[in-house]
């Protein structure tokens, strides 16, 4: 027994729904973030599909949400990488300054500078 769908709210709504669920993952990855979020929110707001869409590959809010999550994780990875590089260079500076302080404290510079 096939599922029946509610009467069409509008032809435009059905066309939009069809376009959204038939969008390939490659196309989803190319969408601007604002459009991606808009499509995700629109699909989530539906209580039920406005029309029946045939085809094997149907996209839903999870696919759009997954892409939003993937992009956010990529941004966080970039920030974490920048933080890690910053901490590395801070560690290098601290190590160099520590070595200079040890040289000064042990008096190894006295013969060189003549004091």
C-alpha cells in the first residue's frame, strides 16, 4: 500500500520540494552557505512532503544538515590548526628565551663580552 500525500499546497511548493530532494550531493557541496541553510530549514519546516517524488536518490534535511555540519567542522579544523601553529611558535620562543636565560645565569657570556 503506497503512502498518500496531502493535496498540493501549491504547484510552486511541489516544484521547490522536487528540486531540493533531487539535488545531488555534489551540487549541495557547491551551494552558498545562506542557500544551504535556507533549503535545510525549508525542508525541516515541512510536516509532510507536498507531493510524491519518484526516483532513487532523494535528499532530505539530513543531507543538507550534514553538509552544514561538514562545513562547520572544516572551519573548526582550520581554527584549530592555526591555534596549534601559534602554540608551536610560542613554544619555540619560550625555549629560545629559556636557553638565553640559562646562558646568562651560568655566566657563559662573561668571557665573550669581557665582564
